[in-house]
C-alpha cells in the first residue's frame, strides 16, 4: 500500500473482535455492498439507530421503534403520511412547536387541524363525528399539566376506526406506556428524559402496527429525518439510567411542589401526584410517578420581567427552555416555550405572565429547596 492508500485502508473495525462491552459509534455514512446486516447508507439505517430502536421498543412495550433527528422530526414523519383534506384532531394544549408546525407548514398542504379539550369526556364524541386521520394528544400537557385519559380516548378512537397518537415526552417511557393503555402510536422527544443529559437531540415513534412501522422507516430515509449515529449513542447511554433518574425526578419534584404549595408567595401549584391535584386518580391510574415538572403561579400581579428576574436569581435552576435533564431548569412559558402562541390562546388556557415552570433535576433536594426558599424571600 502506498501512503495515500494506507491512510485510508489501515483502520480495523474492532466491533466484533474486541468484546467491547458498549457498542461503538458507527460514524459512517455508507456501508460496503452485500454486508450481512444489509446496511447500505446511514440515512436509511445504521447500527446505532438499531441499538437505540431496540432499547426504546423494549421500554415502550412496542414491537417496532423508528428513531429520528428530533421530536419535531418524529411528528413531521407522522404528518408526512397525511394527504390533502385529511384532518388531525388534537388536544388543545399541545407543545408550542407542534402547534407552529401545524399552523405554518401543514395548513399550506391542505391538512386541517381541529383542537378540542380532551380532558372533558363530553368531547370524545367529536372523534366519531369528524373521523380524523389521527387523534393527537399529550399527557401531561405542556405547560399546564392537564391529564388526558389515554385508555378512554384510545377506546373511543378505536371504535370510530381512528388511530391515537400519544406524545409521551413529558412522562417518559418509564412512567407511562401509551401502547399498553390502548394507543396505536407512542412518540417521544428523546431529547428530554430519554437522553436526560441535555447534550443531544432525538425523537422516536413506537408502535405494534407493522403498517405504521413501514411508513416510519420510509419517512426516516425519504424525508431526511434520520438522526446522527453519535446522538443515538448518547441517547442509548442515557436510557440505561432512565429508571433511576425518573424515580429521583419524581420524588424531588413532589417535594418541591409541596413546599411551593405551602408558600405565601405562590398562588397555585400543579404536579400530578400532589394531594390537591384534581386529576390525581387518573395520574395514579396511568403514571408510575409524577415526572420532574412543577408548574406554579406566583401570587400578585407579577409581570413577565419580574417573574424572569426571580427565576434568574436562582442558583441551581438555570433559566432555559427544554426539560428532562439531570440539571434543574426554570422556564417562563408565556415568553419562552409558548412565545409564538397568541396571548388570547394563552389566557384561554390559564397561561399568564406569572406562571413559571420548573424542570426539577436530580440534585440533592435540600439544595433545591433552599435555593427556591431564598429566591422567593427576595421576590
Ligand atoms: C421538546 C418536545 C417536543 C419536540 O422535541 P425536539 O426534540 O425538541 O424536536 C415535542 N413534544 C414535547 C411534549 C416536547 O416537550
């Protein structure tokens, strides 16, 4: 071999010979023709995708999982199966970027979206009268932590011949299993709890339906929604500690919710496992724990600036969008995650300037409580 050739052909693939306990990162865009596993080009498949997909299938109790480059790509993949004139029937309190995708992109392709309040059982009948291409919901919802009875909605959708899609990001695959509750598709932004370390983006669609699985595999390669092998490696690593992390997120967040509830500078607090939570029976029926999100309203007439000033004064809660990492984050939904949603729409669901959202991390609870206590003192 000449130098130029050796520089390219001397590397050995150690993946099978070394007994490496953790699979390597297959940082390759293409594969030699005729390999045993039938890999051809990373946009249509890579060993790191398969590793992550098989773990996520096990965690969601699903036959099939397809991974994407972000949660929004997973939603895009699902919506790419629709055609002009199709309708999506969605829960009215959805993740802001999902609403933006529907409003500013899908509507231009003749796909219609109707929003209803799925926490009110009287609205279930809209599924049969509209016969949407699919029903889409999140539970708990973001940021108001409204719970939707996944089993009941799925049952009504099935009766009407419609499929139910649950965005399971807020609960995580550990705390809630939408497919076991009757949903046809469970979608997660693996950016959040699944990865858990705020250092990668990803999304996944899990199902027991082979037809939907084929559609998702097609979307992964044909729409350019594939993730990077490196991000899949990170998310696979994160998933190994998902159970431990979710237990701590859930216990820390409940303690914080109880503390805030007894604090005079807080008007109300929401957390699915709080005694005062109106839907706590439903929470216990479909969730194994409350997850790490606490939503609260500061007392008095607090402006967006004042609310953000308070959040920025905290030592361990970093003011930032996103959630689900080991580190605690604080967010001002009115101006941040839901900044692109109209003020009327926000007010109509109770999302005002003084509402704050905490993504409680897995730090020691005493430090987090002291941080909030000091911050509230000077509010
Ligand atoms: C973050 C999030 C998404 C989008 O995921 P990305 O990975 O940021 O694209 C979708 N749904 C919910 C509920 C989310 O919190």
